C-alpha cells in the first residue's frame, strides 16, 4: 500500500461530511480502494468537451474512471456531493520552479574560450532528478488548484531538461509524469568571465551547440557502422543533453525577441516553444505564420518599485506594460497555441489576478482555463494523460465553489493522482520571500 | 498556411510598392555622379524614374514643391552601431561566430534620428574589442518596419576586424583577471589574425577532403561545422567584406601584408586616422578608407591625425568615406562632409561623395544607392538649403520612394504623442493604486 494513499485516506477521514463517512463505515472493503471517489451533482468543466452542467466524475486508482451525466457510483467509492460546485482539470504551471531546489548557479572554472568549452551548460540535468517533495510552495499552490507543474532547472544558458510533475507525494519518483519534455534555454551571459559575454555570443553559442549536436549524432551513427578505420567521436554530455530533450524553450518577451527567436528556431531545425510572450500581440503575425507555441508569463511587467520618479519613461515602455495583459487574448484569437506560467510568482492569488487581467483585456474565460490545463499538456506532449477530464486520464482535479479564477471563489478539494486534498481553512500568514521566487 | 504566407507576401509587396509616384519640382538636384540639375526628379515604384528640367507627373503623383530647396541622395554611413542590442562579444580574441543580425533592434530611436539627419543606409558593425569581431550587415533605415525588412537586400555581408589599443586592452590588467585574454600587444593582434586564417585554411581543406571522400564513396566522418571559421573561409573566398578598425600607419601596413600573404582583401580601413601616411600602399591593396572629418586625440593612437586625411587620400585616388561610429554624429554627417571643403579644398561634389557614392562603393552597393541616377533606389533627401551649409535642415526623407521622415509632420505630431503618453501614465498609475500587493 502506498503511503500517499494512506495519507489521502487519513485526510479524507478528517474532513469528509457525515454521509460520506457513513458510507465508508458501512463498507469495510473501502480500505482496499482508498483512491475511489465519486463526485456527484457537479458542474464539470472537462475542457476537452462541452461543460456538463450536472454530472459525475469517478476517480479510481489515481485515474479518472468515468465522467458523464449518468454515471453510476461504483460500490465502495467515497461519494462527495458536489451540489453547487464545479470540477475542473487540475491546473498546470507550464514553466515552473515549484518543488525544485533554489536556483543553481553557473559552474566556476576557467573562463570559456568559446562554444567548445560548453560554458553555462547543464543540458544533461533533469528536473525530475532534483525534486524536493517537501518544498512548502507545493502545498500552497495545490490548495489553490494547481496539481501539476512543468519544472525546469535554471541558472545556465542550457539549463537542463524539464519534467512534468504532479504536486503531491512524498517520493519524488512517484511525482514524475514525464521526465524530459524540453530543454530550457536562457540567453544569459558569463558576466564578463569568458565566453559568452554578450547576447551576440549567447545566440551564436546556442546555434553552434545544435549544429554540434547534429554532427555528433551523425558521427556516432557512422562510427557505429564502421568502427574500424574511423576516429572515435568523443562523448559529449552537453550534446547528449540537448539531443535528449524533444523541445527547445527559447526566451521571447518583446516583439523583437519573438522575431529573433523564430529566426533562430529556423536555424536550429527543432521544435521550439517561446516563453515570456508579453508582446505576443505585436508579434502575432510572425507567431501565426510560424505556429510556434508560446508560454505566456503571468508576471506582467510593471514599473519597478525603485524607479527614479524623475526619470521620464519612453512611450514605448509604457505601451509595452499596457499591452502585456492582452497578449493571451491575441494569441487565442490568432489560433496560436499558448499556456500560462508562473514566472517566479508563488502566490496563487497574484497568478489568478493576472489571469483576470488577461480576461479583462480580451481573453475568453474558456481559453484562460485551457491555457492552464489542456494547452500546456498538449504543448509538452502529455495531453494523453493530463489536462482535461476524460476517462483514463490521471485524476488531477480541482473542485471549487465557483469560477476558478474569480476573486471570491474557494477551492474545496484538489485531487492529485486520485489523492484528495483540502486546502487549509485560513490562508497561512505571509511567509518571507519564498525560496523559489527568483527565476 | 500557404494562403496566409501569400497574403503576407502580397501585403509586404503592396506596402513597399504602393506609394504614389512622387515628383519633386523646381529643385536644385545634387546628383553627385552627374552634376547639378535645376528641375524635377520623379520617384516611382521605389526607384528614381526620371531626372530633368521638366518631368511630366504621372497620374496620381504627389507633387512636392522644391522651389529654393535642394535634393540629394540618401546619406550612407559606413560605420554604425545603432539598432543593435549588443555591440561586442569581447570575451574571445576571435568572435567571428557572432552575427549583428541576431541582435537587431528595429525600434531603436537612433534610427529615426539618423533618418532626420538624412541617413538612409548604414553599415552595422560589431565593436572593436577583438582582433576578429563579428559578422556585420548593411541596413536601410526603413523606420517602422521589422528587422528583416530593413536589411538591404542582396548586400554583401561583412566582418569586423580591429587593430591596436582596443583589441589589446583586454590583454592588459588591472581589472577582472577572469576577463583577461590574449593578445596584450600589437604583435599579438597580428598573431591572432594569422592563426585564425591558418585555422580557416585547414578547416576548408578538411571539408574539401570530406567532399572528395564521399564523392568516391568512401566512409568519412563529416567535419563539424564551425561557425567561427565559416565566415573566415568566406573572406578567403571573397564572399565577405572585411571592415578593419585601425589607427596607426604601422598596423595598417601590417594588416595589408597579412591579407596579401593569405590571399584575401581588406575592403575598408575604418577610422584609419594615419592613413594619409600610407595612401599608396592602401591604394595598391585596393582598400577604401572610412574616417572622421576632424575627430581625434581621444587616445594615444589617435593623436597623429590631421583633418586633411580624407582630402589627401581622395587626391591619391583612394575611395574615402566619412562615418559616424556614433548615434549623435550620425545625425550630421552632411556637416562633417562640409568640413573637407575647408580642410583640403575638396569640391562640393567630392565632399558629398564622402557620404554617398563612396561609402556605397566601399559596401559594393553602388549599383543601387549612393547617387541620384535613373534606375537607382529612390533614397532621396529634401533640404531647405544646400546640404553642406550649417544652416540647412533635412525636410523629407524617402527610401525606396516611401516617405519615412517629414520634419513638419514630426513637429505637428509631438503634442499628440505627448498626450498619448500622459494617458498611459495615468492609466498605469490608476491600475497600480487599485492593486493589493
């Protein structure tokens, strides 16, 4: 028996209302199927299909066993009356640091002399190998409805491979849904210690690495066929790392960065996802043409708190800030796939406020929900198991007493891999800056 | 998708070619290559369609009254660092793998200001932090368009070299020891260039060998593509222009000799404040010189300069241009050219050539731009007086026949922009006040 399941059972025991408790006590076999729940009389936002105004979702063995208007409750399941409640797929943070140790810095050593020294490269590392299940932010965001995060190591130009993790569990391995979904590329610089010291160098470096990776792959294949008489290609973990990741995440916040990264993407000849996206509205024609998915940051740009009040800001900067919330709506309208991500924000209230801003700026509410459920699952190739309420998918759900992103809405339950969680009644006192807040 | 692309292409074409013909009448037209014409110039379909005393206006033309006004070709700056987000990759002594085209910022306000000063084309260079710098390109100041659309189509790409104090500075302490790198002397600068081209030749040989082997059907590992060496091979093959930052006559001679030895050409010597001392050698190599009118003494290697540099070199037959290297100077290159009338007694046409047809020749774009000739790009300036007068201002700028700058409209539009800004500031302040943090 899984410890997690016991924990869930204990959790349920402590919080279930009387009728459900009676059912459990009447059926001694329940202990063998602690992960079975029936959510009845619920409004079900499936995302993959039309909303079911009054329906049932059955959860069994960590998976969604059934969903529909007329679904019989299986024997031995916990029945939860969801009258007046709405069931959503669990929310997904599409680019996250939740559950990872604090930022890893670039390696030391002598200054790099060029791309061949592989500076600021940890492409072979995987977020799945670094998960800290006890990270307190996990509970905080789970209580708000987040059940999944696509977490990436960071701190380097080739920061490493991202993993899809479920936000509950006491063993890191059980939390992993997919271990390598993308390579997180930043365009940071060496800070003056060796190559690359500028954006020029960072971009050239990325281009050279992918060329090297292609060459490495080809050379290895030829060598395997003709090991006699050919020089042996040198093993290169940096290239192994970029070859292992099916997607490349490139930073693009402003329109010019979108243009640059789409150009780079054509050179790389790889599947690319852009992150940042605040100026996707201005860059919409380019994005539409390229059909490149965009991860839109929910940390909208604002005037820095310590800005010099005497300094006049250019019109262009003001426009940039003003238009940021409308980026998601523009992407939706243009039919470009996009998802939201936390971008270092760990307070779900701030994230939901940003979502509301995006809706006020023209994003349809349905599209907002999709951008935090099915869309990220599709972008990362895990839509066959996550992102919507469908039979057979992982039972990651959130049950709320209203529209999930509305200010007054309260989350009643969150299900992660079929285990049920209830948020703390009171929001805990604001902790000092969370460990993982810096991206 | 295909339909979309087609529409996008049509959209572009329409924007680029949709301008009504422009006929500037009764103006003094300084063609630079064919003397002065009192009369009219017609801009049609992005090109100069006619120049003459009388030119008939095609249907739908915009007529511009040029009475008392002057028309000249758009100014070309052979050395600029505007419109980029990064200038130097100075961490390494050879940074030929980096490309200025990767960091273009088409919204840099310096572009608009350069336009207001009459500049229509600029050579966007990497900085001078290392002996061999990054890949460069030629851009038109098509303000409002994206970076791709601003590239001068078909212009030969370039690469920046640098000699002397700047590239050797990083080899000398004090400062961050981690930032130290070879070379620390002029000897080292030469060595870096020699070594890089030796490497480039070996790289080329490796590829030639691979191609020969695969052609014979023998198994062979493909050489790894090296983005640092590829542009140097292009230099060796004459497919990429070298723009070399330099000051002293000794280093100029050094570079010309190294280039002769390795079999490549230096297209332009940039700054080259001591070029007047070695004009015959420069002419023999076939290099051009792109210099300042009277800007010097800002460092030791820039001490032995004279304002006659451009004039002396011109008289010796070297193709000379005046460049800005600076977002402020780029706004008055016309006045820089005027200085050569005083220093060295160049003619008005020779002076104007320094900022128009000569830089065009240096960048090998003189078939398209650099003078007012029928068939050339309609990159045209309208002045309220003679361009070489300190009192004259640029009134209008056309690039490819499209008006990109209008002084009156700019001034008229300022209150509206100001109001727009105030409204956004107010909105942002309101949003902040309403938020709980």
